[in-house]
C-alpha cells in the first residue's frame, strides 16, 4: 500500500498551462526553433523495395547555387553504431524497403533542398521483393519476445479438448489493417553541430522523450551524453511514433554534422511519414472461444500473425490482453512474425491492446449471440477473481462496474432489436471492454528547488499535447502541500533531470512518482520554511511499488451505429466510454485524452487503412487526403466517464494512466453494433460501406 | 519541385497570350490543386500565370432566366448565392459536398472542373502513370482501384503496360452537377472565344489519357452559364463517400426531375466517381422519360445504363461494389426528389 497524496490540486480541471501560448501561436515547435541562418535538409528516398544502389549522380544537385551538401552512402560519415539498422542512415548501398533513405540534400532554403533532392539520380540493382503479409507466409517465425519483453507464447489447460466438447464455440479469424500514427505535427528536427561549443550538438526535436532521444543519438554517433543536448518543450502529437527516434532524427544530425556551425532543419512531409516514422503492423488474429451453457468460458485462444521488417524486429504484443482479460481454465496465446521488405513497424497508441482487443471482443459478441446471452452479461459472467495470467490479486479491477454504469448511461437495456430500422437507416448498438496495463518506468528523476519564493520542479518530461505541463504542477503542489500557482514545472530539456519516455501511458505515473519522492524529501529536509536555493532530488526507484498485484485500467465502450439502407454509409451518433483508471489528476485533460482515444478507435473501426500495394512495396494512399482519419462530421456524441476508483497499490497519486485505454475495444464495439444493425459481421477492419452493402437488400 | 516564373498580367487577353506563347505555361486559379502538384512534382511548369484577379467574380442573371458564374467566383460564393440555392440546389449541394470550407474559399468556378484526378499513382511521381507521364503505363490497374472508374473503361482487365490505359476518375463534385444542368462553358483562347457544352468539356481517356478536357493550350475558362431549368424542376446531389466529410466520392449522383405529369416527366442523371468524366446516364434518362419513377423502373434503367460497366479488381478488394452502389444511390436520390409528389 502506498500513502496516497491528499488531493487538493489533483482532481481539479485546471486549464492547460501551455494553452495560451499554443492558441496564440507563440509556442515554438522543433522546426520553428529560432536559429541564425538555418539550412534545410530534404531526404532522398529509395524507389525500389529491395536491392542495391549501384550508382549515384549528385552532380546536378550540387551544381545548384545554394546547395551546401549532398550526402549519400558514398560520402556520409561512418556512424559509431549501426546495430540498429533503422537508424543506420546512409551507411550502405543496401535497400531494404521502398522509401528508405538513400541520400539527403542540405541547402539554404527548403525549396532549394527539395528541388536538389529531386535532381539526385540513383540507380539500383533491383532484387525481387516480398512485402505482402499472408497468414501462411513461409518465413513465419516465433520471435524471442514480444514488445517490450513479454513471453511470445503462453498456454494452459487444453484448448483443443474444450473446443471439442463445449456447449458453444466460436472459431473465426479477425484482421486489423496497417495504420500510420499521423500526428498533426510531422516528425521534425532542428540540429546544430558546433564543434567549438561546450555542448557541440544541440537537437531541437519533436520527441516523446528528450533523454531517450539523446541516448539514441549518442549511441549512433558515438557521442557522450555531455556532448548532446535535446530540447523539446512542445510536441504536436506523437501517438508512439515519436517515442523512439526514427531515421529522420539521425538524418538531421548527420546533415548538421556535414555543415558545422549551421543549424539544419528537417521536417518529414506527410507522404514521407508513411515510410519513415513507424506504423502499426497489420494483424491476423485466429480466435477460438469455448463456453458452457451459461456462458462461462472453457477456453480462449488467440494465434496472431503479423509482420516485421527484415532489418529490425518489432513484435506487436497483440495476444497479451487475452492472457488476463477473462477467466478460463484453458488458454493459449501465440505470436508469429513474417519478416518482409517493408518499413520498420513500431509503437502506435496502445501497441498490443489496441489490435488485441479487437478479435477477442468481437468473438465474445459472436459467442453471446450463439448462446443467446446479452453481451454485457456474458462479460460479467467471465470476470476473473484474480489475474488469470499471474494468479496475483488485482490492485483494483472495476470492469463489471464500468459495464454496468455504461449500460445504464447508454440505455442498453432498452436497445432496439436486431436489424431495427428508422427511416432510411438501420440502427444497432454494440459493446466491448477496454483495458490497459498500469505501467511505471524504472528511471526518472526530479529536482524540487525553492527559488524566489516559488517551488520549481525540474524533470525532463514531455508534453505531447496531453497535459504534462499542467498535471505535473498539480501533483507537485499536493506533494508539497502548497497552492498549485506556487509551483513552476520545467520539462522538455536534457539539461533537466533524466526522465523516461512518454509511452505506455506511464508518463504521469512515473514522473509524478519521482516528483512526489523529491517533494516529500524536500519537506523532510527543509520543513515548511525553506531558504532560497534549497533543493532536493528524488528518483522514481525510491517510490513504493507493489509488484504483488496486477495493475490495469479497465473500461467499457458502447456504440450506436446507423447504416444507410440504400448506400451502406455508416454513422456513429453515440459512443460512450466508462473507465476505471484510478484517480484522475485533471478531468479536463483526462477527458480530452479519453475521447481522443475513443475517436481514434472509431477512426480505426471505420476509416483508417494504410492500403498496402505489394506490387511496388508501399502504402498506396500515403497522404491525409487518401488515408482517412475520422473527421468532426463523423463524430457524434462521444462521452468519456470514469468511476471514482481508489487504488492504493499503484503509486502515490493513485493514478493508472489514461493515454491509451480509450482506443482499446472501440473498434470491436462499433463492429458489434454494425452486426446488430445489419446482420453483417465484418471481421476485417475497417468496416466500409462495400462490406455491409450485400447484407442490406 | 522545380523553379518557375510567375506572372500576374493585367488582362484576360494578356494572360491567354502569355500562356499560349509558352508551351510550359499554366493558368493559376485558386491553386488548391495546382500548388499541391507543384510540390509533388506532378506539375512542372516553366511559367505560372495568375488569373485570379482577371476573370469575373460576378454571378449575374441571364435574360433567359439562367445564371452566369464568372470564372473567379469561389465555390463558397456560388454555394451561398441565394439564386443558386433556390434555382439550382443540385449545384449548391454539390459544392458544399466538396473539399472543406477553407478550400472552397479559394477554389474557383473556372478551376474546380479542371482539377485533376486524385488517383494515388497519378500523384506519386515514383510510379508509372500514363496521365502524368504518357507511355509509362498504368499502375492503377490491379492496384488501389477503390476510387477508380467502372464506366468508360475498355475491359475488366485493361493492359497496364499499354500507353492508352487509364482508369482514373474525375474528382470534382461541382462538375457532376454542372453536367446534369447542361451548363455551358465560355472559353477564351488564342483563336478567340468559344463556348463548349459542359458535357463535352471532359473527355474519356481514349488514346491520350494525359488530356482531361478538350481545352487547347492557352484556352482559359472565363465563365460558366447555367441554363434555366423548367418550371417546377427539382434537383439534388447525393454524394456517397468513405467518411462524412472531406473525402472524394465513391459514387455521386446529380439529378434533375422536371415535368408536371408523369407523361411529361424528364429526368437528368449525372454520376460522379465512376468515370474519367462526369457521366451523364443518357440511356437511363431516355428509359425513364415519361414513366413513373418507381424503384423498379429506376433500377431497371440503371441496370441498362451500367451494362457496359467494368468492375476493376484491386489490392483492396476492387471497385465492383460501385455498380450496385450507383444504382442504389440513383434510386434513393430520385425517391427523395419525388417523395412529396
């Protein structure tokens, strides 16, 4: 048990401290960093999916007045480490995927850099490529671990026997599409290499963590941490794609080192982001469910097939939520990867749980239908007393309460019958559960200092637009027992104490824990009347951690879907979520995160789809006109609610993390509602009108 | 991206002269499509001639009861004009179904119908495209065909290597409405003025997919006339797309129904999203002339209209769904137009 902070600032819906600067346009993002005489870099990308660069002609580019440097694998500096092949930019002639970096131009203006990049002529020895994920791909293999370090396969009991004898079974294959994170702010960097400076490399980068970003740059370029400073006060969204630096960051630094003393700006275009900034692998999920007459699961199994790149493995942990979500005596989860000639997949909002709560939650709906049991009730009947995976007790688990409150708010009991029609529209409702693990990173440090009558808290944390600028002062204020206005928090700079990545919904838990340790230590050391300059640092590893309990946030989502009887057009007038995510630090920013996650889940359900063209090896619809993200007109009444959940086991704030749970389960709720409306069960995302049309006549 | 010269001449005649004199010259209207193409390398002009301040920005009444839309009127202005909304609701609806508010504030009457296909391969200079680079082939065949044509294409499996192959669609919503309205395009070119019936402005790929329209080099659209509709005519635009806003049509329908009695009834139907040009469903219109617009009759007429339709296979399941969707959308649109009668 942890002694929870007495909530005074915590729990208040304070406005974003950075809100005014953003609305006024004075918040500077990485690309906008004011620097003297900036130069501009523009990448050259491979136009073949696999092969070798056999010749490069940079003469036309170099001949342009104002071009400062043209780098290719032939003349770029040798990097200190090429262990991470994604980051080993311009180090070899090999092309491992279409769109891979084969050069960069640095010039005095962005237009000139782009023009010159177009003039770089690259010849290739083309090799046959294989970029298409199929369920029986001959090269499927079992990765050693799945992201970040979960067991690849698990098994208990006898799934096959249960499937053979159970009263009801579901055996279906579900698939999720390839998705690209597409934050509003593109991946952008301003880098300055000044060998004469005390800190020779300064990188203003759009990143989810300045310290992890610096560590990667140091590794690749063989620099000491004291030689590199990374600065990032604001991020225009990341959704995981800025959680680990991608090749663009290394290219920007490489370009900067080629023009010492001259700051270099590099922003990926939206089209380039579809090759270079990570993405979510498509998944194929073979589900098996077996249940007795009352709906109690006898077996649950998920066998996942997904892809990775040949040059770097990323194994999305899609099967992981099936290990803990519901009670069942028999269980199996497996992951297999196809190594393909494709860009490197990576983190995207709720890796694992997002795709992994699609197949199982649709399969449960199919089971409910087969058994004639209400799908809310079916989930309640399979509530496990302890974590099925570890046998540990829950730190807190209120899924049943979320389902019940959601059903009440949504009016589930009075839902219309199947294939209900109102005018030109079929109407259906659906439900699914949500889950996300409560994580805390191992490393983070905070300093609390009394300065000019105020408390200054320093930690190299990141605010992705999510609210760290605002919620960390709330935590610090309560930990110090002072009004929140007396606290100033400084984040986003490697000159500040080391902080973990904003990922895994762990930021507030981790940084808040470190801040709380420092604040309590500060009070213990200096009392309530500190002197100017008094300071204390605290580390997250000094914070209490109860690993005897399984800690997760849970939720339930309810969707109303309307399907046009003539055209199959789909609309979602209502999407309600109820979550149990511990104590909510700031209702304003939390609601924004939750409805943002739910909307992104709706987008996954109906719209998002990186259409892979296996003939050429790239996403065909690689811009935001063709890659559809849900727009305002698609979003009806999206509501996020939460239970007042008390959890004394997770951390001093009692908070569980809310950045990702909103996207989990949403697509299943929508698909289940589409089935209720039309009788059509869509098992491959997205649900588009052509998939429901055959069921309408 | 490539440097280009930029000119802002003082008169329409001078603009036409400048473009006619330079084979690599283009007109710039609202720029909502051309500027994208400049960045992408899809368009590589030597000279860009800005005509935004030259052609008329007026919407004026014509003596016959029609309306003249100056080429520089914006999509927003035309959609908001009371006369357009009352007399040509199909056009106002089509305009508001297109793009976004910001784009409509820039896009012009002269430019909108001349926007180019959003075929993903046309827009990606690293792939083969006969429209962008004649003779290079067509990457869309067997590729991502969801937004591609089913009408006006030679077969269900065109030869992707043939120089004439193109299965692109025309993306404009406005153009579909103008086709149904039998609009007339005023053009000024090096050889003087001429008018073109809107239905003849756009062309099928034929043997030269690089040409979207019949306009010659240096010909500038100066105005578009909307002829009056018969008294009591009703019109509507229905756009079916993958999201509720800011998406191109999978199928769209512009329809005009006129005539007081069934025997006098005439129907005009134009389809978007299905062909290289706005597609007037002439055979269906003929079959429906003077008949009750029952779902059966409309479905039958559309079935005849679509007998030549060719579903295109593709990496995302192909576009065969457009054929039943077109019929269903026409049925629904005509049903809505005649609901109260």
